[in-house]
């Protein structure tokens, strides 16, 4: 019943307000690729600066070193995740025609679609939110909610692992500090 209501709601929205536009999806994927490249470059530059600062703080036994290392590792992981997301966006762009021709998300690209939607709420790339909105117009809000929460377990595991928040008690933070102390 709820699924029927959801489909009717999306249909009414498409009649009066917004509807799925393949060209918009393609354009937003193109823009996302450009923004991801810029963001990745910025993060990588920031990480190299943070490494120098973290190394200095570690050597001086500053209590802030743990927080700095945590932030640096998080940025490093995000930059790495963006690499996967970038290639996923490029694959999706080449599959827009398949999306247009399908009532439901094709199984061949379901993982890619879910990965991009999942990442849209976890990285600072506004164009991914626009992609998510187009996907919602095409496949419905429930589909997007499933992707955001990875309920179907098809989101790229590497992206999930890299976007997972790092805590100060994370063993990687401790390992990094220990390696730098010994140098």
C-alpha cells in the first residue's frame, strides 16, 4: 500500500513539478566528476600539510597530535573514497541510456547507483545530491532511502570503509602515532 502511495506521489510530482531528465543526470554526473577531482586534489594537498604538522606535534608529545592524526587519516580516507566514487560516476554516465529504458534499476548497475546515492550524503560534492534527486525521480524515494542506508548491501564496500568516521580510539590512529614516534 505504501509502495503504491509512493509511486502515485512520484507520478503526481512529475506531472506538476519535477520529472526525471536524462540530460540533467548526465550533466550532474559530469559536474560531479569535475568537483570530485578538485576536492580530491584539495584533500591530498591538505593531507600532506597535516602530516608535517602531525609529525611535529607527535615529536613534541603534544596532546593535540591524536586529534590532528585522526583528522588527517579521515581526509586521507575520504580522498581515497572519492577515487572510487569518481570511477563509479564515470561508469554511471555511460549507463544513462540503460537507466532511461528501465522501469526499475537494472541489476547490472544497481551497485553503482547505490554507491553514488550512499556517497551523496557523506561527501562534500553537491552535484551528487542532484544525481540522487534525479535517481529519486526515476526509481522513487524508497529506492533512494534503501541506497542511503545500504539496505540491499550492494554499496561498494571500499567506499563504506573509507567513509566510515575515524575515532581517536581507532587503532590506525595509534599505529600512525607509534610509527612516527619511532622515526
